[in-house]
């Protein structure tokens, strides 16, 4: 545990340095990070009672009182008594306070834009996904119900190969020959596919890739569903079902009459997705693959 605590503290030191909150003033202003956060909260409310502001920000009462006294001295807030309870103070930003907060917002946007401008699209999605994971695990969950399906962008086909290799090795112990198989499938698709009748979808959750599926031509009347994958962190959210549904809609819309898939008996979670989507098991045979004796399976359904 001590090693993990040390790593987290090292990350905290790194990130506070990167976003520039260690100096006397934030973003070349006379206000600290905490003062800027109080201004942000006030700017997003017409008015707020001091006790509610303190609870929202989890600040010591004396510390918040000193911040508000400074803001009042600078002409950025006004204080009044609550109409409901005269013992309570109500705080509102003045025009000067709103102008100061708007300038802080503008400088922050510029700073963050410069921070991520050197990252490519895939790395920006990785960054957003990692930040969402931190929020989820430490008690500030972001929306997890929004699943976005999109076509692949540069780097996504490589991601499909890498995640298949890593996840199947970890969960099933499959050797590198499985990753090699996925690489061949992806390479064949990238080198020569018919965009009118073949497609790949990437599922995104919180801006990060969370799954994939491929629809390719088996013959003129039959499509093949390939490479369905859902990241462990996104399971239970309906990602696999959404991907399969999109694949079925595409196959039907582009003129196929039937769709099939090839899988193995070990992939029980995928079996449940296929069954819910109307697939039935057609064939089974014993096989040795990826370092194990297994049963490979053919599933299919009409469109």
C-alpha cells in the first residue's frame, strides 16, 4: 500500500505543477486556486447562502469567511440577510466579480487548450477516459449511460488488435497466436473492404474506446459479425448489445439475408449477447487454438 500511496502523491505533485497552481496567484491573477473555485461557484448561482456555499465546497468556516471578506473589500461580492432567516448571509457577485470570474474562465480555457493541443485525437480520448476513471473510482461519477458508436479513426484498428490480445490473454490465457489472428483480420479489412457492405464500429464511453465490432462479407447473401469486444470497465452497460444491434441493422440495410459468426465455447458472456440478439448455435467441433483445447462454434440468424 505504501508504494501506491507514494505513486498517487507523485502524480498529485506532477499535476499541480502542470496546471500551475503552486504559485501565489492562479493564472497570473492575484487569486489562489481556492478563491478561484469560490468565484466559479458564485458565478453559477444567482445568489447563495454562506452556509450552503461552505457545504458545497467543504471549506472551513473561518477560511471561507476570510476569502469572502477579501472579495467584499475588492468590490466583487455583496452581502445581505436572508429573507427567510435573518441569521443567514446571502452572497451575490457584483459585475466586477463576474468580470473577474469570466477572465479566470477564459485563461483556464486557454491553458487547458495549450496543454492538450500537442496530443493527437486518440491520446486526447485516452486522457479524458483516464480522468473519468479517476472520478468514478474516487466518488465523483461521470455519466456512464451515454454510449456513442462511431466509425474508426486513425489508430482505432491498432487499438482493436491490442485490446483483443491483452484482454483475451488476461481473461482466458490465450497465447499470441490469437492476437496474430486478430491482426490478420484487421489488416485484411484495412487493405481491401467494400464500404458499401462492410463496416467497423467503435463504442465510446466517456470519450474513450470501450468496445468494437466488425461486419464483413461472407458471400453475397451472408454477412459475418467479427471481433466483438467490450472493455471490462464498460461491461453491464449494454455496450455489447448496442454494437451487435448496429451490426445487424447495417447488414439488413445493405442487402444481406443472413448473418453468421464464429466463436469459441469459452466466451460465455458473448454467447448471452448473441442469444438475446436472436442468434442460434448451428455447429460445434473440437479444436486446438491459442494454446488450449476448445470447442469452436458457428452461430447464425436470418435478417
